[in-house]
């Protein structure tokens, strides 16, 4: 299958998918989010607003790749004190490690869903991550740009990246969950 520069989508095994080629993630329409638990009960949501990523759709869907750079100082959980703590040496240490990166290593695809494995680097520590990915469809914006829309999710243990700050609770348990849910909602614009 070859890249058709005039059509934003193509049919692969009876399923409409984005055309092969480079698609640039629109940071204004990218939600790179996370969810942790406070007191092991309350969900606390956050996101990174500084995202620079490219999706390279392969002629074969399994040949697709993603590269991303995340500005760790752009963390936003809706609470300035918490965000400052996340930026500190207790967590992301943005002064020494301003960026996190993700590089996909493999993609398995079935219809409009797939699994993407990759290497996530935070604070200079690289660990593997698996994400379940869904292609939600295509849209053409009012300015004539073609957009492919994806959703992805996965779970990580933050301590695998040296993010170990915590406090024991008097009643048992810990203040901040080790398990973090990752949630991504991405619009990628087809590059000419």
C-alpha cells in the first residue's frame, strides 16, 4: 500500500484507517493525562499541556510509530501547590529533567484498535509501557486540515521511574497511589 497524498484515509482489511504518512499531534487538542489516587480513595487528575509529538502511520498499520516529547513543567492538576510539588525534586524534578519522552517500539493492530508498546523516559529513567489504542475517526477542520483522532490508555507504577515520594497514613495505606492511569486523547494533523 502506498501513501496517497490526496486522500486522508484508506481501507485496510475492510476498515477505514488514516492514510500512511506523518501526522503531527495538535498540542491544543491533545490531552496527555494521568490519574492517581489521594488517600488511596479520591481520584486526582492531571495533564501535561506541553506536548510535541508525531504519529507516523505506516503502509502496514503495524509499522506505525509515535515519538513524543513532554514538557514536564506544563503539568496541570488544577491545584498550584500540588503542581509545584509535582515539579519539585520529590517528583518530576523539572529543573534537572525538564522533558519526558516516549518512543514506540511496536504496534499490533486489529480493525480500529491496537496495542502500542514503547519506551517512556522520565527523570532519565527509561521503562517499557503498553498502551491500548483506538482510532476514533477522521475529520476535516474548517481550515481544510485533515485530522486523525486517537484515544489511548494504560497503567504504570510511578516508582519504576524513581517517583517514590509518599507518606504513610495513620490509618494504614499511603497518601499517593503507586499505580497511575494514563489517558490520552489526541488529534493529529496530516502533514503535507
